[in-house]
């Protein structure tokens, strides 16, 4: 056990707003220690100014695993949101999560 070891990824992401409501992104994450490339594509659709729908599909070379996510969210304020997220992968059973989030900045700005 090497308690001083830290793992890292090299990540490149490309995002494009198709219009005011639809955004797509492509992300590549490479883990040089394990020589693993993870690829994902995501689409987010703003249904209203407070409600969004998000879908993601990805694949990881580490275990030849394909995974997907589908979520719907509701912004309570500019900083607080509720989200219902379904995740599934080839190597595990699907899970449904209810997420409460709050964004804040420790250093002002």
C-alpha cells in the first residue's frame, strides 16, 4: 500500500451549444498509469429555464465497459437544484438516485 500515490487523468472536452436549449459535449479522459481511454458524449436539453433533461453514453477501455446516464433536473434557484438520475453499465445493475445540490464559492467572485 503506497499511501503517497495519486492517480490522475488527462482530459479533453469539447462542448457546443446547438441553440439556446440544446448543448452537446464530447469528453476523452486518458489514465496514463493504466493506459485506459474513457470516451463519453452528452446532450443536455433545457426544457424550460428551470427544467433540464440530460443524457450521456460512454465507453471505457479499462474493462470494455459501456455505460449510460439519463437525468431530469429542476433548478430551485441559481445555486440549488434537484435531480433524478438513472445510471446503468454493462458491468453493474442500474441505479436510480435523487440528488440535491447546492453550488457555492469559498473564495468569493
